[in-house]
């Protein structure tokens, strides 16, 4: 990977902004197709990132990108489902028992290690990766150009046949090209850290993420994600005002909230925090369009909903897969309709997740999840979406999620 500060103007088939999962997978897929690829990343890896719980749907895209063996051999915590808790109620979903075919297992990962692994795989496949390089401007068009500056202050220009923005929460092109649009999601925030959990064997299923609802506030929830090596990620998500406090008081705030939720308090208690409690707010985002002349937006650079169902990485990898499929047609001389081939199908899955997220916060989906008499087919339909298969329209809760969830809630409420 290139870290030389003396860069020259260059021409490349595809320039990718951001070296996170969507950028790494897109780079690998393009290299498999024989394209020259330059990845420009403002930070240096490894670097901390939240979003440690993957969904099984992601595994197919890692396999397609030639990264699966490296991920399997990395020693991450195995994951096969999700466990939900609210007061004295609980409900578990085993992702191996789901409606949609495909992977039913995945991993819970430290993202610093995971993201670094993926971009190194892409580099080994021939992608050029430049860390510490910041995109400052873009000229759109048939042959887009990027103005880039490295850490030494050296500026240079990259001409590409196409640009993919995989910058995640950095949202480089949405900012530079004024693509931001209002999001339908309320302003929420999260505070989180890692703990040395010391959880006794059998006290909880380390193979599942635990999602716990606050016993007094159904729109406040916690995650606990067991990681390898006796460490867990733990966090709380709520309306931004609910979590508001000075930075110096975040540790005490999160500790107090954990103690209010009996299950997590029993599992974590006074386990030491392994890093200062971090805060992320206003993360929900949207754009006017996911593509334009000479560019497309991947993953969180386009739209991010909410962390409750761990959909971020899955959407990111799905977007890389769809974008590269469409881009390959274009680079081969076709004129694909990006709206039809990329935007619409990607947003289909995003809208499925959105329907689930919105009903989580109203409490309707929680009523469904904790309903004790779900039939096995209903359990498998929901399990498939929670496993990331939000594009499988043979699942009625993907084909028409709003109507189906509303009808199912009426049944659960009336029972």
C-alpha cells in the first residue's frame, strides 16, 4: 500500500474514496474484473470504528470479493443470531433457521482489525491504496477528476473513468456536491465502549448479539456484542437529548444506564471499561440521489438508518456489489440506467430495514418480537430480515414490509 507523499497526477479506471468495507470490497471486485483501482483514505488504518456485529448476508459478498478465507482465519467471535430482552421477556432468533437461502452464520468483529484486513486483501489483489490522502474537490462528468492533498500538503489530481464514494460517515461527495437530503429518521445518538466482560461460560450466548430494551423507556435500547478474547462492545442508543451530558460524565452516564437494565447489569455490572466512552450523534443521513455523472455513493455515504439491526455493513457490501455490477457494464461500453440497476434495487432493501427500524421505536416490532406464539414460518420470515436478507422478495416481509408488519402487529396486539 502506497504511503509515499510525493504523488503525481494520475489516470485510473476507478477511484474509490474511503477504505472501509464497501470501498475494500468494491476495489477487490473491480480488480477481479481487471480494472485499475486507486483507493484514497483520509485516515490511517487500523482505526476504531463502531458497527461490530455483522449479518450473515455479508458473507456472500466477502466470498465474492475473495476475502472470505482471510476473515474466517482471523479468529473473530462466531455469530449465529440475536437475543432480545425487555424486562422479564426474551426472544432469540437463530439465523440458521430462516426463510431465505444462504449464509446463516457470520462474525462479531473488532472493526479496526476487520476493516484493516479487508483493505489489505484488496491491496494484495492489486488495488493501490493511499492512506492520509484527502479528497478536496470533484469535477463530475464523463471523465471525473478529483483534487487530492496528502499529509505533506502536496496536491495532485486524479482523473478516473468513474468515482465511487465509500467514505461512510465522512460523506465526502454528499458534502462536496451538495447532495444531502432530509432524513426521515429522528435525531438519535449512541454512547458506547468496550468492557472486559469476564462473563462466565453459559451465562449468555456469546454467539448472539444481545439487544436489550430499557425497562422504562421502550425507545431506548442497549447492545452487548461479545467479541473475541473476553471483550464485549456495549452501548446505549436513545434520542440525543436523553444521552446529553458533558464528555467528562459519559463513563458515569453509560454505567448508570447499564445498571438500570437488569440483564446487562447482571452480565456486565462493574466490569471495567477498556476505553473512554465514545459518543456518536446525528448519524441518520440521506441523499437526494445515489448516483450522478461519473460517480455513485456506496453504503453510509448514501444513507444510514440506525444501528439497531446491525444493517450498516450489509448495506455497504450490497451497495458495492450492485455498483460494481452496474459499473462493469458501463466500462464495457453499455449505457446502464443507474437508477434502475443500482438506486432502486439498493433502496428496496434499505426500505425494508427502515420499516423494521421505525416499528422498533414505536414498540410495534418489539410487540412482535416478544410475542410468544409466533408460528415457525413467521419466525423464519423475520429471522431472514434480521440476518440481512432484506432484498429477498420471496419473503412477504420484504415484498411488502409495511403492510405485513402492520397486519402482524394487529394479530399480536389482539391475541
